[in-house]
C-alpha cells in the first residue's frame, strides 16, 4: 500500500479515518483530556499514526522499532521535564581520553565552571571526556545519556545509578535528546562518534532544524586538534564550495574553559530564544532595544530579511510562552544561519539604553 503525500495510507477511506479519529477522541475524553487542546491533538495524531501502521501492514520488526523509539523518548522527556527552567549544555568528546590528558582537564574545568553559572551538563555517560564533563559539576548537576553497546562499558562512576541516567537502544533517539534539551553545545576532541555528533549539530543549525545556540570547540592546553579540523573544513569544504562562507560563523573556537564559559553565557546576555511564528522569525530578548539600536541592526543585518525589516513588539498572536518578553520579528531568509548567529551577538553587545515615549534617551 503506497502512502499519500500527506502521510495517509493510499486507499484509506474517509470512513476509516473518521472511525479512528472518533475512537481516539473518545479515548482522550475518557481519560479526562480535552481533545481540542494542542497537546491532546498531538497525542491523538500519534495514536492515529499507530493505527495507520497496523492498517498499512508494517511488519512486527518495524512496529517494535517505532514502539521502542517512542518509549525511549517518553522516558527521556520525563526525566528532563523535572528540570525545566534549568539551562543545560551537552558536552561531546572521546570516551578514550585518559584522565591525565589536557583535554580531560579542560572538560572537567569547563563542566565545573558551567555548574557554577547555574547550568546542568549532559554527556554520553561514558568514560574519557564524558566522565570529565560529569566530574566538574558532580552528579547533582549532570545528566547521562548512555547507549547500549555490546563490547564497551558505557556508564561512568559519577552518573552510575543516578536517576538522571537514561539508557538508549538507538543512537538517533539519544542524539535527539542531546539537541532538544540543550541550550548550548561544547565539543572536545574525539573520534567518529564525536564527529558524528558535531556534524549533525552543525547540519541542524545550518538548515534551521535546530534553534540557534552557541557551539564551542574546546581542547586542552597545547592541543592542535581543532586547528587541523578547521583547516580541513576550510580547504576541503569551504574552498570546494561544499559549504557557504556563512557557515563557519555557526560555531566558535575557544582557547580555554573560561573563554568557553564566557561565550556560552554571553550568548544569553540579552537574547533568550527564538521561534518561528507563521512566516516570521521571532527573537525573544530580555529588554527592548532602543530605536537607534534597532536602526543599527537594520543597517548591519537587513540582508537577512526576505522583505520588510525588523519589528520590535510584544508577543505575537499564537505565541503561548515567554509572553512577558519583548520580541524582534522579521521575514528571515532561512538560509544564512551563521549571519543570524552573528546578529544575535550584535544584539547582546548593545548596552542598555532607556528611552521615553518619543524615543529620546533617558539618563
């Protein structure tokens, strides 16, 4: 059976769709949920998708994979949701880094400093850089996202038996939890797994599939790992035009753990988060820009607008969270995320300037 472009099964009749829809709505109502709410609607669509898999004769292996992945994500979100409001950073790096290596010391120090700033640290729960990332903040400020591997012990002593340790069967669900629960990413030297993680994050940012956030490249004193990595990216990717000149602005290379912390914390000096509302990209900030600052932003980054310019306002119709924050909205080109990252840095650089109703500075 060939599915239609909207995800419905080819040959599925309106009566069949209506029967499944009514059954799921009745189930939600029976459990005390309003089926018209947006969260209940999402659950209804999940249930309907499960019935469609059965109708479309998905085999048992396929059904078990979907079921297992959904269970992993549900449990992981349950753990993370208990810590809403606490900013989190994922640390990627090699499981094979010895504890006397400068990279290990850098990861441990960085985790410690981030915890002191009120952040929680997420690592893959293994040894090496992952263990160092947990040692710095300690277990109370750490999450571990372990992967079940047949030939390696994957859980370090800091996070072992901690309720914030989550075990995954699938790499794709694990990587989703890293990115969807993080407000920043720190990358230290590592092998194929680390490269898989960093290139996925860069791809998600480059394509707008992940929210803009700071990505820092860190290593121990005297290292040249990221120097060589950047040379490869420049010579083999940028010079061959396999990435755009805008793309390297997505990440920042730093020299010390202290510089890494300053980069991450500084990104949220004024900027808070971003959302698409219809066709508009909305940047939430903690206090409004002055008219002069908004005009400067327009002159410097107006090329990011498909049409019109930057508008500063309160929440837009349809927004449901952070309603107290001012917004900057615009028709973003959706192509130059490196420049968008630079524009957020520019917003963060503006000093606070109070204005009266006529836009005149107030001392």
